[in-house]
């Protein structure tokens, strides 16, 4: 059995020992793209094409960064240059796997959305859902279906935890999905606990940073756009750090799962 405490201890060792490399990768591939996208959102205005382009570029760079971080966290022999080369080599496969998963997982919310429409809910021009006139029965059904879909996504998130580690280290494409499931067999409940704890900590930290930085910038600056941008920069730091920790943990889980596999025949 893989002990999450042991995986976390190994993750801390990686974060301490390889902090400079991980911070450099995170700055270039996670922080800067997020800040650039925030700048477009804050100062460009309602130019949808610019926002879409910035979001796409940011998403690809962040995926590239996650692969590089995974490579560094997986093998102590991998330096920054080697990590970038590995990430570039595996990026097409990672993009393909990610797109397939996004499309497939989005379908899990289709039943709940259809039930919401059947209930009589409407969507305003600003994207808000109005449910005042919605029928109670279909509305309750929609809520139940959406909760089931959310639970399914949480379970899938746990089962796919080592996905990028598999893509990087075993050079698999769509086969990485099945391989990730095999590596997380028997550990789903513990990984779900880790995911929930991680989400809660990141949420609390983000709310605290948004509140404090937002108040301070509001006192110093008169521009709403500048306040929004400054808050986004602070949140980008939190997001980049959280992503590094998460991917390092998943890489160490992958290593522990591989060790379990190799030890199984002699057990």
C-alpha cells in the first residue's frame, strides 16, 4: 500500500532540493503566461479575439510547464534544459490526451444541464442562470445529476493523478489514461482526500490573498483595471506555487506506484 505521508515527505525533499530549477520553470511557464493573460483581460477590454488568443497561449505554456516540472520532480538527473526538451517532446501527446479528457468529462454535465433547461431555467446576457420560474421537480433532478457529475469528476481526478508523469516517463499518449488507472488502483479514496485538502487550502489562500491585496491596491490606486491586474498577479503567484507542489506530489506518487509494481513479484 502506498502511504500518502511518505509520498508527501518525498515531495518536500524534491521541493527543497530542486527549488531553484522548479521556481525558474514555474516563473517562465506558469507565472508569466498567467500575468500576460491577466494584462489582456484587465487593459485590453472586451476584445474577445485577444482574450481567446491569450488564454490559448497561456494554457499551452502552462501545460508545457507542468510537463517540465513533472520531469524535474520525477528524476534527479533531469536539469532545466533536459526538462524543457522532454516537455517539448511530450507536449503534442499531452495536448491530445487533455483535449480528449476535457471533451469526455464535459459530457458528464450534459444530463444535469438538460434537466436544468427542462426545468425552465434561463440564461441571461451576462451568463447568469435565472431559476425563479424553474419547476421544482426537474430542478431537483438537475441538482442531483450535477452533484453526481461533480463526484465522478473528483473520482476521475484521483484516478488520473499520475497521468502527466506517465506521459513524460513512459512516453504514452491516450494509453496513459489506462496506465494511470492501473497505477492508482486501490488508492482512489486516499487520493481523493489529498485532492480535497489541496483544493481547500488553495481556495482559502486565494481568498485571503485576493482580499488583502485587493484592499491594499484599492487604497493605493484609482484605476479599477490596475487593481484587477495587481490582484491577478498576486493570485498568479499562488497558482504557480500550488501547481508546482501538485505536480511534484503526483510525480512522487508515480515513483512510489512504480516501486510497488516492481516489488510485487517478490512479495
